[in-house]
């Protein structure tokens, strides 16, 4: 992104110079366009996430978040922790930023919901680390487009009286802020799962 911005600035200077000297501006315009193409994805992502809090661990169950087990072996000591202790007001920040993020209650059996959730996770291209129908858990890693950041996902499916409850947690391995990506992932998954069932 920085290289792209430098190319844009240099191309703009070259454009002015070429215009003043009445030379062809096509090569300079090409450089300007290429610089914009390189810089735009990162800049647009940063702008879209500028209004969200600097958090990277999002869950539908703030009192008892689904726990990661299988993906622990895939993470390194430099990755973000999974203890939900940072920042200290993480729960408050999440509730204020994403008040609509809630568990999903479905009038379907736990087995049907599990099967559909697993198929949906695979259809998103997530790399499945573990899936247990008995435990009602799915763990996976989602890789973001363009920047290829890895976010770990755990889905917990439980029977609650005559319904099935689905909780989900999505955590970025790197960065203080996920720019809203984890909440968006959870909301999209829950909406699609509800629609499919």
C-alpha cells in the first residue's frame, strides 16, 4: 500500500511535468493507475474499519465463549491470545459495536444443524481443523482475501430444550483491530445458516 501511494505521488508529479512540457501523459497515467490499484484495497479496508473498536476476538456468547482446542496446535506464541482479557473492556466494546450479534436459535435437530453448519463452513473455504458431531463443535481457520490474514473460528451447537442453539467465535491471529471482519463473518454465517435451515 505504501509503495502504491509513493507511485501515485510520483506519477502525479510526473503528470504535471509531462503536461507542462507538452509530452505524452499516457505512460505517467499508467503508473498512476497501477499505484492506485496497489494501494486501493488496503486503504479501502482501513477506511471501512475505521469506525469499529480495536478488538479482534468476537463471540455470540460473551458469558461463556466457545473454546478453541484443535486450532491451538496451529497457532504460534506470537499470535493473539485467546483469553479475552485484552483489552480489559472487550465485552463492553463488543456489545456497543455489535449489539445485534446474538446466538442463533433454530427449530431443527442438533444433528441437522451440525451437518448444515459444517457444509456451510466448507463452502466458505475455511480449513476445517476439527469437527465433532458428538460434541457439537466445529473449529476452522478462515483466510481473508487480498491480505491473507488467518482468523480462527469455533462453532458450538447445543440442544436447548426443544431448540438448537448455535454460538460462534471468530478471532484474528494478528493485529489489535480486525477492522470489523470477525463480526461480519459471524453475522454472515448465522444469516446463511438460518436461511438454509
